[in-house]
């Protein structure tokens, strides 16, 4: 007879075996639902809970960790249905020189994803950051268009048919630059090509990979405050303008780098964003979620995790109200390599490692993991024809 996990727990509780079991196996520090489900993998994984609602669960993948750590690769395969390279598709990594491309890391992640039946997001074609050092001395107003188009054709073409969605343009709004349309005029791409670089990038991306969902990805548009409200408004205005001009555009990516402590809340603005995107026929993805806990006063790890998980819960509950939201990705999976643990980001507690992600530095699920699963469970099921795990434009074509 198959002994259920609960029965096994009852039998071994109190025994020496029990005392020797790791905390997680004993069900300590784990929400009751996790114990009932018996496991955090398989049917208990993030991807399984997400898929039950027509959602994708994903994370950004650090190339070095992916290359060097088998445990990390195992975690990815067990937990996620979509991955996005954290850095290796950015210009500064992909383009060591003006003439060359370095595809090794991206190729191996795409291959891994194929092997494990996962989807891949492409991040990104155009960004004002991660510009290679050779760029300024080589790219000028005369040749910039050719550089941009060649790059998108080459990279988009290489992974054609294998990408769920491309972040075609990243972070093009910057209110402080003072333009009426909110565009970031200080971006090298804007300086070289003017505002037309955005449409050019999307049109070229559609030609290069007609099946990929073309996404505009932005941050600082999540909270209910004046500053983010302005950026949100400019973002929606940009999307509306693109649609009116028949620019190929399929999705809005809301980065969702949020804070464990903030005087502002979210809700109204998120609804406005989702609804605005939906009215334009766009899908919405949470593309880079993490919860920065640098400013949390207490050093108590359990308390910090409780606070972080609470923010995950509030945020995801709110955003998943909209069936147009099809995917939730965190920026990294484990605290071991979160970008929030780079020194210059830890300002209030520079000596303390942040705990912003669903898995801690030892790959044990943190409270945020359980909060994510709960939010997936609570979400309404996305209709298959809406996309979700079947992927919108990609239905039937990927994996
Ligand atoms: C970050 C990476 O995580 C870092 O490793 C890198 O040094 C800088 O970029 N918004 C984005 C991501 O769109 O590409 C950024 O990733 C985080 C903020």
C-alpha cells in the first residue's frame, strides 16, 4: 500500500529520523498548503500551479550560475515553464565587437528550454543601458539604423520560432528628460535616430520572428504615486500611439521591481495599466518581479520573509485580477544571484544580503514561493484561446 506523505509524517514524527530530517521535509517554515500538497516539485511546483490557471511561471537566468551549477539547472527545470536570459542577449554581452556576436550562452539556454519544454523570452533588442564600449566610437547618425536593423535581424532570426516573446524596446520612457510624450531623449538610440527608433525596432522584430509576441517592457509604473502615475500615463500613450500607427505590438511587460517597504501602495494604477493594455488588445506579462527588502528595519530573517511574501501576495493578487496577464516571471530564482545583491543596490543595509526571490540562497523555497503559488491558485483560469500556457500568437507552434 502506498503510504501518503501525511501518514508517513505521522509515523516518523517524534523519532530520531524526524529530528534528523531537514526543516523543509519536516514541513517547518512551510505553509500548511505545502505540507498538504506534499511536495514543492511536480504538481506542487510553481509551473504546475500556474498552468492550472493558464499562466506561465518563469524567471531570469544568470548565465554563469546556469553554466556552473547543476542544482540551479535542476531547479529551473522543476519549477518554471518560461525563462529569460538575465544579461546574455544584451548588446554589451552579445556584441563583443561591432562585427561579432557571442551566442554561446543564449544558445545553451534556448536548447535547455527546448529539452525541458519551457518557453523563452528574449530580453532585449533595444535599451539605453548595456551599450558596449565600442558603440560610441563606431555608431553614428549615418549608420545607426543599419546597426539596429542588422542586430534585430541577426539575433531575432537566429532564434526565430523559438521565442515566446521579445522585449523589443526596454525602458523608453523617462519623464525627467522633459519631452511632452515622455520619451527618453537621453537614450543613445533616441539621440542617433530620434523617436522613430521604437517603431523601426518593432517592425524589424516582426519581420525577423513573426511568431514572437512583441513586447514593450517598462519599470517604475507600478505604484500609486504622482511620479509613477505620469510614467504609466506616458507608457500607455506610447502603446496607444503605436497601435494607431499600426506598429506590430502584442504585449506590455510590467517589470515589477517593487519594494518591501514603501509609503505608496499599488492597486488603482495597476488596474489602469492592465485595462489600458487590454483595451489595445495586448497581453500583459509581469516580467522582472522581485521585492527589494534592503530598507526593512528588522534583521530577523523570518520576519523579513514574511514581509516580502506579503508584498508578493498583495501585488500578484492585484495584477492577476486581469485575465490579460499571462505570465509571471521573477528576476532570478534564488537570492544567491539576485541583482539586488550587488553592492551598489544595497544602500540601507549594505552588509546584509537581500531575500527578494522565491528561493533562498540554498535553493530552499522562501515564503515568497508559497505566496506565489497561493496567488496562482486564487487567480481565475485564463481561457486557452486567450493564450496563457498555450501562448497567444504561438499556439501550436512552440514545443
Ligand atoms: C540587470 C541585471 O540583473 C544585472 O546583472 C546587470 O548588471 C544590469 O541589468 N531592468 C531590466 C534588466 O530590464 O535588464 C536589468 O537587469 C534590471 C532592471
